[in-house]
C-alpha cells in the first residue's frame, strides 16, 4: 500500500465523520470500499485472492446501492443535526485514532503505515457510530470499521482464507440489510431516522 | 469426513433447511412443519452430545469442526431450549397483535428467521476455529435482531436497533483482534486460526495481549457483560418470549464459550494470570451492576434480563478462577441457568395476557389469581435466586470455592457478598409474585399455560436432578475434559 492510498482511505473515513448529507456519506464509504477492492485485485497472487477481491467489489456496489435506496425511501425535510458539531466529531475521531495507534503495538502487517491505516479506519468508524444521531450514519460507521478490517486482510503477509473473507462479506451484507429494514421502520414510526428518538427504554 | 463430523453438519443443516421450508410451505402447515423439524433437530443434537460426552477424553478436533466436552454442553442447552422455544412460539404468535412483516407472512417469516438463528447457535459450539466462530456469532446478530424487533412496536424497534448497532460494533472490535492474531500466526489461513494453533502466534506477548483484549472486549458486548451490557435488558424485555429464552439461555453462554476457548488458547502466550484477571473483572463488574436492579420493582421480563447479567457474571468468574471445582460450577450453572431462565421467559407469554400491565410494571400476587402460572414463575425466580435446593446454589458455591482454591479469596469474597444481595432481591421478587397484593386480572383462557406448566414440571425434575448429581461432577471425566479444553 502506498502512502497516498493510505491517506486517501483515512481522508475518506474522516470525511464520513464530518459530512452532513447522507448521500455524500454513502458516496464516501462506497468509494473507500472500491479503492480497497482495487487494491485487493492489484495485489492478488492466487485465484482465491482474486475471488476475495471481486467479493469486496461486489459488496461495495451492493451496499452502496442499498444505502442509496434507503436514503431515497426515507427523505428527510432537513438533515439531522448531530449531537456533536462536525469539528468536534473530527477531534474525537483523531483522538481515538491516536490512542489506538499508540496502544496497539506492531502486529505483523506488511508495513507499519498499513497497520496505522487499519486502526485509523476502525477508530473513525467507532467515532462515527458514537457521535451521530442519524441511524444511517451509525450503520455507515459499522461499514467503515469493516472496511478497516478488509484492509488488514489485504495487507496481511499470509494468505488468508477465502471462505472466511467471503463469510465476513456475507455477514456484513446481512447486517446492513437488517439495519436498512430497521432504518425504514424507524423512519415510518418516528418520522425521522433519528436515534435520539430511541431513548424511551431506561431504568 | 468422519461419521461424527457428518452428524455435526447434519445437526446444523436440518434447521437451516427448515428455515427455507417454512418460508415456502402453505400457511396451515407451517407450525406443524416447524415442530416436526425442531424435534428432529433436537434428537440429532442430543445424539451428537451423547457421542461427545462418551468420548469426552478424546475430542474430535479439526480445522472447521470441533466436538468436545464444552461444545457438547452448549449444544445440549441450545438444542433443548431451541425445541422448547419452537413449541412455545405458536402460543406467542396466537396472541401477537402486530409484527414487523405483513399479517399474511407473519408466521412463516417468524419461524424462518427463528430456525436460521437456531442453526447458527447450534453451529457456534462446533466451530473449529476462531474465524468461523466469529462469522457464526455475527450471523446470529442479523437473525436475532430481526426477532427482537419482530413485534414492530416502537419499543421493540428501539431495542432491536440498540442490539444490532452495539453488538455489531463490538464484534467489529473483536474481528480487529482476530485480524491481528491472523497476521501473527506463521501458517496463516483457516488452519492458523484453529483453536490449537493460536498459541503459535509469533508477534510477541504485548501484541498477543492487545489482540486478546480486543477480542474479549468485543465479545463482552455480545455476551452482555458490564459495562458493555446496555442492549441486554432492552432486547430481552422486548423480544417475543420464546426468542428472549433463546437469547438468554443459549446465545449468551454460547458466545461465552468462544471467549472461553480464546482465553484457553492464548493463555500460554499472554500468561494465565492476565487472562484470568480480565474475566474476573468482567464477572465482578457484571454482578455489581446487576444487583441494584434486582432490588427494584421491575417488569418481569426486564427483571429476568438483569438476572442474566448477574448469571453471566458468575460464569465469567468461574472461568476466570479456572480450577476444576470452579469449572464444574460453570458447567452446572450454564445448564441450571438455561432451564430456569427459559422457563421464566416462557411464562411471560400467558402472563402478558393474564396481566397486560406486566409488560411495563412489576407484577404481584400471580400465585393467588393464576396458581399454575404463579407456581411456574415462582419456580423460575426461586431457582434463579439460588434458593436451595436450586442447582444454582450449588454451582455458585462450587465457583466461590474454586476462587478460594485458585488463591483469589478476595474476589471470591466480594462475589459472595454480591450474590447474597442478589439473592435477597430475587427472593423478594419471588415472594411478591406468589403471594403479593393482587390486582384485577384478565380471567380469559391463557395461551400456552398448559405447555408452560408441563415445562415447569419437567424443569423441576431436571433442576433437582442437577442438584443431586452436582457433588460428583467436580471429579468426573467430563469436567477433566473441560479443564483440558481444546488441545
């Protein structure tokens, strides 16, 4: 992985943390997943690697389409304002990224920058899910975490199992499908895909 | 493929195929088909459990499939609770007034997703490597989230959403830990993630410890250990009662098994003491968070959910202490808790018809107005509180004794105090449920009451049987196999 690719992936992740429009956010995550798919296919040395790379590309396209359908079917009169303002969200994400890269020692990927990029994507995904009110952004946070883990699989020095990689792709697709169903039901029940409305169950 | 491996595949395949069949079957045959296939699944699983227990000293270990003592324990629990949940589902569906899907498709979608969930649950204890175990646990999330929100009501949607997001994020963190392990195991691929190969990790102790921490924290979110338990009371209280039973009695301990196996596999690398301290920490935190809620008047299903937090904490303590005595206690606790907790959730189906306000408020005096239902609820709560002769009383004693035996008297002492306080809270709830002040009740015929009371009778016999065999458990070959784990 080149330094530019790493920065591109991290930049797209931070973009997801700060943007307000859902369609732009879906575009950012889909672009990131497609970049990962291209990387996987470029580095593919065996048929299994090619299959895993193609699965990653299909996942990117399928989830992108699913998210765009969910956005189109839950049009909101105005974008939801997150609990935390954009620059503060970016600050939270950067602090989480620095913490994670400082705490997790080198773990054997092809290079330390690749490891940092993996940890940055995971941290940005967690920050996105934790600081956004929009239900769609919370799911995009999960996809961002999984994109980071896909990068770890691509940059691993050992041949990974294609079955495990396909399984992860299938699982993530299932989770996003179920989340999209919930998002649409929450939208029809509460009039907005707003997780702030989901706080009545407390002790 | 050996005959045992083939049987393991069939045990998972039957509910998986059934999930497809019930979606396609004519509406009038859906319930009968589901019940028939549930019986077949359970019988096959029990046969596999019998084989695994008979050969507990010689577990079957492959890269994809493991059949060992700990797996057999969870397989037995999941098979029995799954069957009972399928049997109880007709009563739930009969009384359900709303759902996530259109009325005409409701039953077939419910059973289809329930069988998918059950199939994944049955597969987790049989998973031969950490990667496959993670995939299966993640798959249970997708299916069970749909079931949690199945009623389609606002509260159910809220609970389902919290469950889906929090557990998916947690499992994402666990997957990061697995990716770190995969990068450091020399062989790579699936064989590198096989339980027995994890100890060959070559990137150093501190990296192994980081990976273990990420995996354990991630799985803790799915197990429902404090402080990452926020989804648990909501999901268990809003899910259909048969699903709540599967979530609490089977899903949580099944994911616990994955944490247990990871702990055993990585202990030589990170040090036994470090791994044990973490588990004991989660155990004590879960007990400390659960106990104050057990003292509060609370909706019946929500009370059972907080009791799950307490009992999963007890299991974490037992695994953390790690002595044969403590592990005998864990085995007994998993089975006893599953039976008592599932019975409580099944009783919620007739209870919510008998007293609809029980969905949001504490109930009292059910023993006076519906004696059979009250007795079943009392049996469940009494057993869960650890009231002698409940097997949970014996298992908690074994775990505490195991703590002292392992040279950790202080955590054992703190746990003893917290368990005593938890006992008082649940004992008070038991008394209130049975003989408390009564309210005006709905006296119509209660759906599922006959089945619930039958299950109550069977549960009473099994619980007393467990208490009777408990003294011989700690020296048995089965517990020896638990102590050895997956070699």
